[in-house]
């Protein structure tokens, strides 16, 4: 379910395909889908926690056709952290806006990996006077 906190939408991503790993350890690589049906697949991550992926959004405030967008991400380098923090940026390919997600990967009591995120979306405007209305 979609959760709300301090006026920001907190989508909950749940992995569809689980990777075989030790209990209580989050692995961001894999296919993830949120409660709205948007999804991303994370295939490779370098040793510094950097990776890119594709994000398929299923909801939009624009009338434009939704297209798959590039996602750039960084996970906090894993040392002894089994439930890492991460962030990713999406420059939407179908609109003049950018979204930043910040979150943490958790493992629940049933061993299911869950990403809890907060996001900010910035829409382009033509002048400084419209700046007040463009961050969600």
C-alpha cells in the first residue's frame, strides 16, 4: 500500500524475484515493482555501489505517453550494513522533470526485501516567479 508521511508519497517497492542470499541481507540487484505497478530492474553494481538501470513508470501527471527512463543510482557502500541506504535519480524521458528517490532496503520478519523511499519531483518552469509550484 502507498504510505504518506509529512506530505510526501512513500512508495514501497517489493522484489518480485528473490535472490538467494543470507537471511536479513538486502540485495538491490533484481526486479522491483511498487504498489502502483512501476518497476525497475537492477542488473549490475560496481564495488563502490554505483549502478544504472531502467525505470518503467506507470503513473504520470502529464498527458505525454509514458516511456522507460534511465535511472542512475548509488547504494551506500556495503561494509557491515545489511540493510543499506541508497538514492537514485530519474530524468524522465517523456517530460521535462527529474525525480530523486532516497531510501533504505529492509528485510521484514518473513525475509522479504522491501525498499522504503521518499521522493521529490522537480518540474521545469519558464521563469523564477513560477518556482513555487514545481516541486512535489
